[in-house]
């Protein structure tokens, strides 16, 4: 991890990967229901049109629970989703030429944290059109400023609701179904 | 013991009289959840006891408390986003041109709830219209719930509230984190004031407004009450002003008073001037 990474994470220690904690990170009462029907034409494991002409989102989080929740919400509004467990894996996907419209990026992850990931991403000008939204338990004023400075476009603090996620997507100019 | 249908009907009547809001009978269970906190301080065991107390005493403050508790206070910063794009690209520049001589701007956030709409306008003005720095600008938020007005005046919001609709750039620029809350800057708070007003009662002393935001309020009003409110708002507006309603609302029953226009993917209304 480089100098910037150490500096950036000072005072922002990870609370650890804990599935129970992750479940609390998503606030209840917001319509999150795995049993809700999907949009017509959307199969369990993919899209009827093979994903062409749909928004592509890369979800980067070391918690499978959070990835599943985000994926469920985004698929419901028509996105095609890919996943990565840490910043390094995400950068590898992007460097290999995969393009996305949006990246939802956790901060506290093993191997490479989200702040270092967005810094490298923007410095190397990889997939420059892609919007990056940090989705993290970090809620310090200084930290949010730093994330924006490194090139994040938006910031969603955990815990969040499906509604606040949709509202943030609208802020990024990403259309979502009602 | 739960309320009878007669009790619910009585509570719906109290809310209608006090705030003009129509409560759908399908939402009767809301009364239980929302009125229990009132029932206890009022020294009754539960909501049916509260109904009994209301019937016997008809105490005005208790009737008001019931109406306030049943008010829907759903709000968020920059709610629906597009109307704020319209304010930025169309309404505010036009009002600045119109009011250049007086150098005043008056905005009304009607049924402002906890203040996010009024403060969103304040941040929008600070962010995009530095020429207003020396103007006399006032954003007035009104509501019939004194509880929400207190929250609005504090200008402090929890994480769940700043997570909703507020761009991160605005958060870091106009808020300071203080423990579990985020406090809005004095610069933005100074532009806003909050006061009690019931849209269905004679209005308190209010200025003439250049811009009125009355969004997602009239959905719960009867046709007659909607018409009365539009008439009152019309009287309170500058003839060259702008009125914004919620996405699913229209002034269809008051077309003699307001004309619909469209800009920046948003509908808005202009007062019809009669000579």
C-alpha cells in the first residue's frame, strides 16, 4: 500500500468484516424485499436482452451481504451488475478493459481500500466517464472531502436505505424506475 | 382496547377540521401508532380514551395535537431534484432580473416540515447566485406542526437525513459534523426563518412572495380546500412570481388563478393576473 493509502486511512479503521453488522448497515422499512417480483423480462441470472443498452454497475465491497443488497436494488432498476471484493480486484477488471457506467465503492476492504482505488483510477484516467460513489460507514467530514478530492462523484453513508440509494443515483444523473 | 369505526370517523373529522387533511379510512391503523404518544401525556390509557377526552372537552390544543401527529412530514434535501434544476436555470435568474431595482427576494416553503426544502433553496442560492450576496433574501418556512418547526429551526440533521438527496459536495461545504448530527452553516440558516401557519386558516402576517414551493401538500386536501388554498396563495404572491407543486399535483381546479408552464423538465405555475 502506498503513502497516500496510509495517510488516507489514518483514523478511519475498519470495523471488520462481520455479516451481522453488515445486516444492520442497511436500514429496514425501505421496501428491501428479496421476494419482490423483478421487472418483466428479467431472468434470475441475467437479462432477456443479454444486458445490451443497460446501465452497467461495478459493486466493490468485501461483504457479500452488502454486494447482494446493492445488486438486488440495482437490478430492480434495470442495471447489469458485476462484483469485486476489494479495490485491487476492481482495478484489475477496469484495467483489463471492462467498462462501467457506475462504480459503488466501499472504503474499508482488505488488499486495497476504496480511497486508494478511486485515487489510482482517476490518476490513471481509467474509464473516465464512469461515476464513482463511495458507499461506506465512514462519515467524517474530512474523509468525505478527501474522497471527493481523489475523484469520487458522490458519497453514501452506511447505514442507508434503498430510497436514499435511489436518490443518490438521481443526483448522479442515473435514471431509476419509480 | 382498540378504536371502533365510529372513533376513527371522529378522529378523521378532527384532523379534517384542524388541517384540512383527508385521512383514507384504509389507514385507520396510523391513528394507533401516531396518537399513542399523545394519549399518554393526556392521561388516558390509549387512543380510544383520547377520543373520549376529545368528545367531552373538545380542547383546542388537544385537537391541534391530533392533527399535527397525523401530518405526513416526508421530506428530503433537493427532493425530486428536477424542480431545483428549474429554479437554477429559469426561476431564480428571472426573479433576479425582475427584482433588480428592489434587490429583494422572498421565498415561501409552505408546509415545510423539518426544513430541508427551505434549506435546499438557501444552499442553491448561496452556491449558484453570488450576486444575491447584498440582496435582502428571506426564505420563510411554515408548517402547522410546532414540533417539526423546532427541528427546522435547529438546522441539525441525522445521518439518515443528510444521506437523502443532498449532494456530497453540498454536505461538506454547508454542514459541519457534530457527534451524530450534521449542523447547517450559519450562512445558510440566516437566510431562513420558520413560523407556524395553517394553510386552511387565515394566514399570519407574511410578505408577498416571489417564489412559492407547496409540494406534496394538497394531495391530502378536498377539492374545496385545495381551491381555497390556491386562492390564498394567489393573494400572497407577486404577479410575476413562480409556484411549484409536487410531481403528481396540478392546479387543475384553479386554472382561473394559475397557468401551467414547463421548463428544465419541470412544471411550474404563474399567477393569472386579472384586470
